[in-house]
C-alpha cells in the first residue's frame, strides 16, 4: 500500500511539527559535510531552528556551490555508506554529482511508489519506462518505485521508437514514463507503422516531466494517445523525480512536504515571497542522509497554488514550472519565457508537435524567429490555408509576447530532435546556444 493517508492528509500543524523536527535533524546531518561544516561553524547558523520560517536566516545553496565542492564536499556520510551516484544532466553547465545511501534509495523508491499509486497505478499494470537509465535520475528513479509497487517494469529507456511501439503493443503496457518532447515525436512513428495508440494499445496513463512543458502540450499528448497524463517534477539534487507530483485532480503538483521543505523566493532579492506569488522554488531536504541540501536554489519558476486540493491531500501544490530563472529571453527589452511561445503555438489546432526558437542580432536589434511544424492535415492542404495559419500564429504570438516574431511553418516531423531533453532555443546573439 503506497497511499500513506496519515502522512499525505496530515493536519497542517502536525505536518509543520514533523518538518521542524526533520529539518533540525537534517541540519545536524548536513554539518557533517565539509561544505556545511564550514558554513555552519559560525554560531549564528549553529542554533536549533525553533520555527520553520527561521530557516530564512540560513544562506542559500546554489548549483555553483555544488560545482565548487565537487566531488565530495557535500558528502555527509562515510563513503562506504554510499551505494549510488547520480548526476544532473548538465543542461546548464558542468554536471553536479549527488550521492545516496541505501536508505536514501529506499525512501526515494517509496516516494515514487506514492506518486504512481496516487494516479491509480496498481500491481496489475505494465509499466514501460522510456526515460534514460544511467546517471540521469529519470530512469532508475521510477524503476525502483515501480518495482516497490509490484508493477512489472520494462526498463527500455528512450529512443529506438519502432521497438518501443512493438513492446507497447505486444506487452500491453498500460503506463509509460516519457519526456513530453519524446511523447510527441514518438507519435509520428505510430503513423508510420499504422498503429493507432487509442485503438491498438492498452495505455491509460503517462507520466511526463524532466523538461518544461505547457498545459497545451499535456492536452495534446492526452488527445493523441487517449490517456491521462500527469506532471512529474524533480531534480537530481533532491533525489530526482518524486519531489512534486500531480494527483488525480491534475491541478498543480503536491510537493511531498514530509521529505522536502519548499519556499518561493524573489530570484533577484532572495526574499521569501508570500504564498501565491510567482518566484523561484527553493528546496530543503528533510530526510536525506548522504547529501542533505539546505535552501537549494532550483532556479525553477513557479508559485504555490492557493486553496485545498479536492483530493484531500494537505501537502501544498505548486503550479507547473514555467521555466528556469536563467531561461528568460530579453528581446529588445521585453522579457519572454520560451514556454509562452509554446503554449501559444500549441493552442492552435493546425500546429503540429514541435517548434524551435531562434534569436539573432540584426542592425543592433534582436530578431526573434520561430520555426514551427504544421500538422498532417494542413500539410495536405492549400497554400492559402498555410498563409492564413501563418498570420494566425504571428498574431497570437504578438498578443502573448508583446513583440512580433517571424514565423516559419515547416513540414511535420522535420525539426531536429534529441534523445534527451529537448533543446528548443538557439540564441545566436553572443554566439552562444541557449536551451530550454
Ligand atoms: P539539469 O538541471 O541538468 O537538467 P536534472 O536532470 O536534475 O538536471 O533536471 C532537473 C530540472 O529539470 C529541474 O530543475 C527543472 O528545471 C526540470 N524539470 C524537471 N521536471 C520538470 C517538470 N515537470 N516541468 C518542468 N521542468 C521540469
Ligand atoms: Zn490533490
């Protein structure tokens, strides 16, 4: 049973009590590492935290801190206690390494089992895990959780799309875990193989995460496959997936607050923001042994959703991640997040499944251009229809962004794709590639 009712629906005051107790234990554990040992050697940081909000007097931990302390500066146990290393995928620079003890791995598995159970996965399901196995946490993280739940797990990893579809069909998989960008790309192989995922497969649930995606992308995947799609959030520094997850209500992600203490801060000033305001998510681990992290700046932008979730869980919900604080594009002085472009395009039914953003400098002005795939129907249509669609896309983007991009419509499945997280932003202004 992975419906931990007592914990998941705990009274908020009791939950705060549990968090405070775990927080102090976690700080004590963290001090065993070289990094926090040094940081907390000053007495002002050394006292017991008496109220959760007092955590805000402790400085943040950043990705740079992790990099500078590479490889063992954050390790809080003897190396002989460590059984696993994972690494961030290095989307935004050199990777960081994260260590786990046997009980860290066990707790992580329990959290994933909780997430899967929440959305209705049971022992009789067949789970095809299409996330990368290896240093990336998506594959192994879900693998151990699914096995705890007693679900037959197919550790297929990403790529080799025709074989994926063969397995899905032959093994009658009911649940998948997949990158949203790959779910869209995989669909084109269904068409090629003349397999209809709605008619010929037994799928009912997909977990998507690991990269920013809009509500419109979720809806598109739900529609194409005829399944329920749940948003899964995590980062390797905390464990990996299993930090926050959507429940059956699909309205925000419950942060598992018995294991992580979330705060939302203003990314510029570092001030903790009042509930409901959008800012950067900061997380503190409450139960990790090998590598506790205190006030870790995720750089992911979100907000706490107000009100109680109808599912009865009391753990606070965060809104879907709208991007990273360092994702923001400034186009001739206007701030734009790539996800705004995605949600605008994907709300247009004639638009296909992939897009790419490019920014150039031309006569000292920033030039934003978007390449976007059209769907198969439009591709078979007339030139007049294409022109109309292009005008519609430009107008919708202008309204959403406040700048007018140039839009180039391209054939279905013609834009470049990668096996890992999608790279959809190419910023050529300082000769550098950016990424989403
Ligand atoms: P990297 O930071 O190198 O990509 P990770 O593989 O640990 O390393 O990825 C974690 C990051 O992936 C998160 O900080 C977040 O930016 C992104 N991410 C994970 N899950 C989601 C999600 N459900 N929605 C949006 N972004 C997500
Ligand atoms: Zn809920």
